[in-house]
C-alpha cells in the first residue's frame, strides 16, 4: 500500500472515530426517559424513617396530552433485615381527588436474595406506582409513608418520587 492510500485509510478511520462518540450520545439521549420531576429525601444519620414523618412531594404537570409514570424510589443499608416493607402512597391531584396505594415493597425475592442494586453499603430500588397514565394540568401532592409495625422503619437512607413521560 502506498503512502497516499495509507493516508486515506487513516483519515477515514479518524473520521469514524470522531463520529462514533457523537452517535452514542445521540442514541442515549433518544432512548432516555424525559424526567418531569425528581426529588429524593435523605433521612437523618440514624437511618430511621419515623412513622409520624411521612415525606411530601409536590410537582406540577404542564402538559396533559402526555402519559406519565410515577416511580417510588427507596434506598436502604445493605443486608436489609426485612423481605418486604409496607409502603403507603397518597396522591392528591389538582382537582383535590385522592388516590391511595398500599404497596408490599419487596426487598428480597422468594429465595431471600436482595432485589436492590447495591454499591457498597447502599442499595437503591424503585417501583412504578402509576404507569402510563394521563395526568391533568396542575400541582400534585404525594405523601409517602410506611405501615411498619414499629414507630420507625430502620436502616432507610432515603425515599423519593420520580415522574417521567411514559414510553
């Protein structure tokens, strides 16, 4: 192969090398979900979620032509001692209508294997509580609490709510 041919081959490779990262970024952007609202509330250092302290989340929907998913997010300390956690979620829409969700939030599968994505001592989990639903315009208020038998739920790092446009 002569020098000119090698030059053209190298030039083509360099162009391809520059285009591939751009293509990867565009692919990620087009496949990612569009987040309308996301908030995570970290609990105090004792990691005790008091029953008397439900967490409140407020968000506004501006576009009522789209459908949305509402996801509950839960972070706990690794090696969680419970297989599931009783969670209650109250959703109040702009028309003051309330919707109640009682969830047996599974921390472990039927074999006792953790279901969370853990990094070191911190495990993150999520669950869609509302899926592919049209939400009316206005401000929503979500109250998240637990029905654990004690006064507090131990080893909880924090809880959150995420609202995304459904696919």
